[in-house]
C-alpha cells in the first residue's frame, strides 16, 4: 500500500476499532482482493478494495439499529444496512477518484486479510 494512502487506512481503522470497542460488533469482511470482491458481489469501486470499508454484525443481544447509530456517531462517510451485515466506509460513495483505484488495486494492492 502506498505511503500516501496509509493515513486514510489508519484513520478508518481507528474509527472501526472505536466502533467495535463501543458495541462489541463482529467484523465479517475487511480488505478484499479484486477477485474476492467480485465473488461476493461487491461494487467495482468498493472501498473494501482500499482498506477503508468494513462489514460487521451486532454482538449477540444487540440490535442492528444500535450498531448503525453508534457507527453514525463516529462519523463514517457512509453507514449502510446491507440486511445481513452493516457496511461502514471512510468516504462517502463516489468521492474517491478513479486514479486512486488504479494506483491501489493493482500489483501493489493491499494484502487480503
Ligand atoms: Zn461492505
């Protein structure tokens, strides 16, 4: 991952850790390779490709609404109810220019974890 993108990933991870600490939510998907993203039907410009999106499910006994409320309070760029998970991402949809994807989703793309 290029050095110039790392601050965004660090900022996102900080928010994600805050959300998990506050709610006990369980992450289900973080960084994806292009192939994995295609396999799960992710958007072509998914922020999962860039390390700035995370899917979670609520902790047992906690509601989906509570998780979404906590995520919105942290200030993610988008919080989306995908029905079987909550998707959070650092930036609002459509604001990341294509050249960022071109730079990040290639031979030097993030390692999938
Ligand atoms: Zn997602």
